[in-house]
């Protein structure tokens, strides 16, 4: 197996997240109306990091939750049942701007499911999407508002996001 | 962890990992039941038949609500109202149902092995909701879920199952599930209802109730199954209560954190004192709540077990 290609190292990942945080602040002047929801699994630690960065800029805590989309997927009868992870949204999303966070944007189906799942918790004022990597190959009309890095990929390649929260060194790599 | 089974027929054939997968998945579904919107679209467009050839209220209600909360379409059959009453065989009934393109059959039947038979002759997924005195897998899964939720673990716990073991499908399923997960299971009741042969399933058998519950972390009471006993297995209900009933005096001699379970329906004053059934150490109603979550998890997992066995990215 060839060595995986590194797209982002730890420093570049941190820089990308910081830039995303500033873009979120620029887009949303009223920081008190913004909540962050990370999509299980890769989006959850990134959502927590983004929440911390936003809190540092705004000077107040930013509510941060996690969302599992397994029960809302559109391919449940075509695959082994997914591993359902906890959904923890200990705040009301109604009327808020929800920044959905995921690690890699690919087909867009996870985000479609996430928007459906989020609706069960209330009616957000608006939903914005932040992703660390946009690798293309969309199958649905979905576009991210904030992107850490656009990475053209072949459909068969795998993009892996390694995170310190999972016991690895921060990095994004492509495996052929 | 991943689940690749198309049916849930019994606990005996599951691995400890399978059981843990159900329990972990059920935790997520329990959270769904606590939301304002308690419904998810996981089984949208799927049809479930609840084929209850033997009477049941709580299991059928629990399955029905689980299916509704997964957005499935539901058909209910009961023995009294179906063509089984007119002499149709189970196989014909099931094949007629399948001709309607159904996806799941949840079956309760008085004959042991009926779900296994359906699984052989049908394409639909089969879920055993209780077959004769054989197994009642979803009850064992909800019992195990409730114990793990309260005690944080299963392995190493002392679980005493007290009552009619011989005729109880709940007991058999519970024994399989608990021993696979590493609990130490003690069975107790009249020797006619708790024969020594159960030691072969890895349990301890005793006929002294005070000894059986003294070190228990969980006391699981089972109902006397009048309907399955062909002859009288003990002299009288009164004598059963005085020898084996869980009374306040007996409970006072157990570990202070021992918890009480009962799959229902309860015969108050027979296997358990009425006030104990309602005391804070009783998990009876939590078992009912958890039953929903566990049944949702089973339907969700079995649905995935029907598809091609590859894991999507």
C-alpha cells in the first residue's frame, strides 16, 4: 500500500479551523444566537474545537452539541446497520443559527440526514455548514458555507481525518 | 461491532458482542423516546406484521409503538381474529402475509420453534416475540439493558431468577443473555419448577429462597404460568407465597442495593408483596420503558442485516 498523502498537517489544520471560526464570526454578528452541532463521529471533536475558538473570539460560551444521523440515513436497507452514537443537544435550537460541523463533505447525504435529524429538535432560524475538507462528488444539491480546504479527489480514494481526540496526531491524509 | 443477522429468533445463538450491540443501539433509541418528537424515519416504507397467535397485551403494545416510532406501516393479527381460527396452517397464513410484500414478521406463538420455522419458509425478517416455553429474546434484552443501565455492568453480578423457571421462556432467554455477558445466575423455586437440569445452562440451582437472594444484586421474579402447567406443580398458591414469595421481611435480609425486576404481568400477593412491587427498588416500570428502546434497536439492526453485507463509508 502506498504511503498516504498528507493534505493538512497539525499546524495547517489548526489554521484552517481558526479561519473558519473567524468566517463564522464575520457571517454572524450576534454571537449569542449561534450554536454549534458536530455530526457523529468526525464532526464532534471538530465541533467542540470550533465552539471553543468561537467562545474565545466572542468572549462568551457557545453551546455545542453532537448529532447522530444513523436513524435518518437513506441507505439503511442497503447496508449493515450503522453504529449509533449518542446525540446530545442540551439546548433549544429553535430560533438559533446552527453551525453544523463535519469532517469531510462527500456525497452530501450525511448532511441531508443531519438537517432532517436536527428538525426533530426544533426549528432553527438558519443552518450553516462548516467542513474541514470538501472532497467533491456531491450527489445532492448541498454546499458548505465554511470550508477548511477544498481537495479534488478520485471517487475511490479515502480521505481520513486523524484527530488528537482519538489518540492520533492531527492530520488529514488521502489513502489511495 | 456490527450486526449481520436477518432475524432475531433466540438469544442462544447470539454472541456476547451481538447482545452488547443491541444494548448500545438501544441506548440511542431510548434517547429518541425522551424527545419532543419521538419518531425517526428509519423504517419508512417498511411493513411489519405483528402475528400474535398467543394472547399478549404488553409485548404486542410495546412492539407496535416501537414500529410506529420507527415510521413503519403495521398490520396486526391476533389468533382470535385470523384465519388460523378457521383451520389455516401457520405456513399458509405467513405466506399469504408475505404475498403482501411485508418486510418483517413479529411472531408470538404457543409452539416452541414457530419463529424458526417461519424464518425457513419466508423471505421476511422474523422476530421472536415469545415461542412456547422456549425463548422470549426481546424480554431478555430489555432485562439486560435495564440491569446494565442501573448497575453499570453485567459481568460479575449475582442475578437470582425466582419462580417458575421450567415453563418460562423469559427465564431461558434471561439465562442465556446473562451468562453470555458474565453474570452469575442463581435459579430458585419449587423443585418441580426448578429442576437441577438447568445447571447444564451454567446456573446455580437452589430451593432455599433466603439463601438464593441473600447475595443477589438483582432479583428477577417470574410469574407462575398457570396456562402452561398441565398438572399442579405445587400444593397451593398460598403455600407458594409462604415458601417462595418475595415479602418485605425477605427483602429486608437482602443486600440494600439489590434491585427487583418482574417481566409482568404481576400476580400481586403471590410471587411478590404488593407494596414491594411499587417500592423504589422495583424496576418494573423502567423495564416497560426500556422495552420500547430495545425493540426499536432490534428492528433497526435486523433491517440492516437484510442488505448486502458491506459497510458504507
